[in-house]
C-alpha cells in the first residue's frame, strides 16, 4: 500500500518485546547523525519508554501526559475553553519535545485513562504530524505491532522495519505483524522489511528464517559484546565505537532502505 507523500523519511521499528527494537533505534539514530547532519526527530512510541536512556537522555513530559490533561480539562470545559485547548496543542507538544544539538526526541509515554478518546488521539496525531514536517527524517521506536503508531502517532510510514531474533516466537510475531499490516491496511507504507537481531552466523543459513515471515530481509545485527557491555554499564548506545559490528551492520541496513 503506497504511502502518502511526506516531507521526510518516516521509519517505524516494531517487533516482539525483547527483540532489540530500542537498540536498533539507537543504532540507526547514530547512523543518521554520522551521515549528513539532517534534522532528525526520534519518537519513542513504546510505553516502556526505554529509548531516552538508551540515547543518553532523561524523559521529561510525555505526549500521553498532554493527552490526560486535555481529557481532564475538556470534561468540564465549555465550547470556548475547548477551542483554547485545541489552539494550545502545538505549544503543549513543544513542551514535551526534548532537543539536543544533534536531534530531537518526543516520548509518547504510557496512557492512564481507560476508554476510547478518538477525537483527542486524532488531535494529537495531527499535532505530531505538523511538528514532524520540520524534520528531514523521523524515526519511531514502536510497540510489537503498528496499531498504536497508526492510532496515536502517524497513519503513514514510509518504511516499517520488523525486528526479530532467531526464535520461533519472534519470527511468528514478525509474520503476524506483516499479515496485520497488509490485510487490515492499518498503516500506509512504501516498503516493509525484516531485521534479524543477535545473529551468530549470517549468509545462506538465514534464508529459511526469512522465508517463514514473508518479509524482505533488510539485514541483520550480529551479536556484539559492546551492546551487552553498554547495557550492563547503562551507557548510551550513541557512544558505541564506530567499528563495532552492530553499528557497521546498522549502517548497511540504513543504506539498503
């Protein structure tokens, strides 16, 4: 399903929990920054909110905190107050934007309210879309599937990347995500593919794993002791050496997509 034209490239990462989505998002962030200094917006759309620490940042205000505020105030607001809330949305989102010298980060956070608030979600999604138009590249670290991305972040993504380790559950999840995206048409995209993580040996031996998912193989990230060491020492992956096997592999993946 072709994606609508966008001002920049939108890449969304999804896959089973524990498959390495956040590590890949951090590696791709470093790859993009190493290339040409394009304006980069990174969005943490995973409720676990692990990406800020992996990038060496601390999460501040989240988009879902803004969502909760809008819901809370709209319940008792009149027509004029609701219009003021809508007009203030851009300023609220800017308050949640974490800006560094190299890139910007927006954290979606974990929703607390129970129930469907589709008008609020649509309002926030439109606000995020407007914000994203000021960046060259948007990189989204999502949940297992892309439903939340479509509902709360973006309805059009240029390239969804499905991440899996070489396990039966991971590959089954990857195949399920592809089926949901293609059959239910919940998100518009240009190209979709698979990245295998923590691979011990590559080449022809990977083909049988890839065929099981029905996805194009964008590449694989080898097991890298630097990843494990940085995780153990709580160090941001943006500091990983450029000669690390995982970083080199991420560069190749970015070139391919």
